[in-house]
C-alpha cells in the first residue's frame, strides 16, 4: 500500500482533530448555557419555525437535524439552503409567521449567507430571530451579530478548516446544533461526549489503513446510502469523495428505500457501495433487503458498511466493516458515520496525485464560493 506523507496537509489534520474539536465545542456551548437558554426562552415557542440554513455541506446539517430534533420534542423544523432562500425567499417565508433562522457557516463569508439574512429580515421583520453558528470570528456572519434578536456562537478557531473540504467544521457545527436545542440537559451529556470521543479516536486509528486500501480499488462511481438522519450523512459523504477527487469519482447518495425508485440504475461493476446501517432493527430490515437484492443483480467493485455493531446480511462478504470497538451507544454517534466519506476522499485524492487541500485542478470549486452576484 502506498506510503503517504501527510506533513503539511491540512485536510488530514482536520479529519483527525475532530474528537478534540468536539470536546472544545461541548465546553463552549456549556459556557454559553445561560445566554442560549435565555435566547430560546424569549424567541422559541410552538409557533416559531426553526429553519436551518447554509450552503453546500453546511446545508446538509439541517437535513440531518430534521430527523434528530424530534427526539428533543421539537417538531416545527425546516431545512432550506441559503442558495434556495436567495432565489425563492418569498415562497419559503410568510410575513406574519415567527421564525428562528439558524445560519450555519464555516467561514461566514458566502454571499448567499448574507443574502439569506437580509431577505428574511425584509420579509419577516420583528417576527424573525437568528442563531449564527460559525467557525470564523472574523467572518461577515459573526460581524453581523449586533442585534438583540441574534445569538452568535463561534466555534473553536481550529474548526475553520483551511482545506477546501469541510470536515471538522461540519461535525462540530452539527454537534453544536444538537447541544443548543437540548441545552437544558447539557451537563448530563458530558459522559456521552466522553464516550463519543473515545469511540471516534478508536475508529479513526483502527480504520485509516483499511479505508486507504478500499480507496486503492479501481472504482469509478460511489453510492452512499443511509436512512433518516443517516441520509444526510450519506449526502455529506458523497460530496466529500466527489470534491476531493475533483469529480473523477462520480458520487450519488440516497435512502435505502428511495434508491430502488430509479437511482439504482447507476450501479455497475465499477461502483463502490457504502452502506450506513441503522441501529433500529425495523429500519435495518429494509436496508438488508436492498443489499441482498443488489448482490443478486450485480457484483459491485466493493461494498463497505458503517454500523454500531456487526451486521449479517445473508451470505454477503463485505470488503470492510466499520464498527466501533466500544459498544456504548451515545445520542451523538451520528457524527461517526461521516468518517468513511472524509477518509475515502482524502486517500482517493492522493491516489489521483491531487492536493486534498486544493483538489480542484482547474479552479472549478473553491473554499469560499466565487462568482456569485446578489441581485436586488
């Protein structure tokens, strides 16, 4: 297997620093408990819609949270990208309705992030409040946090990933969001956070060589599948592998059930399949049935799965099973499922002789989006 020199590679460091960033993120949110509680008691009630927004990877966080926040008895939730708010704000917001707009941004400098705030303020006026979750205290988003209807939370500076691909910023903003909307119980979550960090360190160290081996396989396509909140993780994984390989690997994501309805046509012998299995036994039955059907129809280039425990699916032999050694489940385990996409992207980028920190050879994509004009 190819020996890789990671010195000076930000993306590698940013993937492997995630457990430490989660600890720091927890402590930052804990320190802000009173401020967060006061803000939510003022602006959040059953009438207010919590709307998560962001661009690209940041928008996927909201897609995940729409399945998670109901566990905290919060159901009035939407997830809409800033890119959609910029073009169709009046189809999304109603003048006399109450909203909390949660803006998620690594740099806080994307033009659509600012446009989304301006547009929602102009439509909703006093009926809207804002939560800014960002990784850059010098970004335009953080600088906008001056009014009393704005709660600004800046995460550790190390989460402001220097590489093109969002890695520790994504998982830290997701964790921060979960903690914020369950802020009343944050002290009791310390043991869960400690267990999560232990599991994460183990998985990163135990599977890095195995994932590098999978990345060395000759596949041209990759499909990531997940159910519920894990569909949002699959969405993030598919983007990580595709952008870190400069589009040389074409990636798709879907739910297990949704994949049957047409997208399955993409499968061929040059496809890597990544299954993000549910811990819910009823949901897993649907997932298992699809995997069995796929294997009756084609022989993929490789198949791997991520799960909380070892899974048996017929007589299928997977190329890799990514399961934590520590079997203590936490409510934050969803964060662990993104490692497979991040590391596949990192190692496949090297295989194509690309620079993971800036893999776009012709400048098609950039760390902060370029070329966007906001029209009034």
